[in-house]
C-alpha cells in the first residue's frame, strides 16, 4: 500500500504507530497537540460535523470496516497517554489535525478547552470556521498530499532556534522522503488505481519540497 515495487499480493506487513504529539509553548505556556491518533471503539463521537465521516468508516453492525478493525478496546488512546505522562486533556489549548482520517482524529471529547486548526480543504467535512494560529513559533504548513486539507506543523523546540516538522501522512517512509523509493500506485481490482495520495504528482512535488526544506533548514522531520 505504501512502497512501490511491492506486489499487491504480498503478505509482508509493517506495523506502524498512530501518533500524536504534545508541544509545550515556552513563552505563552500553551499546550498544543498535533493529531490525536486512533479512537477507541467506544469513543467514536468527535467534533461537530464528523458524525457522517465516522458513520462511513464505522459502517453497520457486523460489517467489516477500518474503525471496527483497528480501534482500541481499552487504554491506549491519546488522552490515556497524556494522563500517564502527567498531562490532562483539558489542559490542551490548541489541536492541529493534519487531515481528517480516522487514525488521526482520535476522540476530541476530553479536550474541552482546545481550539482546532484544520486545513482549508477540510471544511467540507468539518463545520465552523478554522481558528487562526496565534504563535509565530508554531506554524501550520500546507502539505497538499494524501487527503484534501492535509497540513503539516512547524514548531520551534528550543530557545536556540531548533525546529521540528511534523508531517502527518505526507510521507509514510524515510526512503520515500529521500527519493530512494516511490509510494505505491496499483490496480485496485475495480478498474481504478489505488494510491495513498489523491493526486500522486502533487504528492511527489510536495514531498520534494518537504525534503528540500528539511535539508536546507537542517530540521528534524
């Protein structure tokens, strides 16, 4: 699904984490999350406007679907991880969602004090106006790959000017970022083409730009 050159019939599988990141702004004291990972099966209610999207992925009872296959049934979601690390969901001020796929939106209900930042292409799924970023050291970056409205997050991580770039699902493997491998595009078995990105050429262009930016800026991705 991710790397080119791997046959569609291959039984090889990669286990990859669904991550969220907590950034603590040293000047304002604000806590900023980038992505919320996967929801637990019992925690599928999310921000207003997501209900239809959730229904598409959840499906009917007894029907195989991504959410029924891959959600957590117990501890393991983002707010559990925050609590284990000494933070509380209600202490999060801003949540930046890279894109509206089920393994990135998590469960928003515990984050009662947070504003959400989404890419403009997400407005067809989410309702309401996107909040604007207020801090010059946490910058949403347009990364038009994978799904409409996908964004990355550029954040300053130290007083001496160290930065980190969180890219969501813009690049799934370092070998793709470094142009050692390409992402896969193959016959979906229904007369179409399956690809992890909606627009493969735009995705390749975006990945090249991310690579150039990271190299020029000596960023951690």
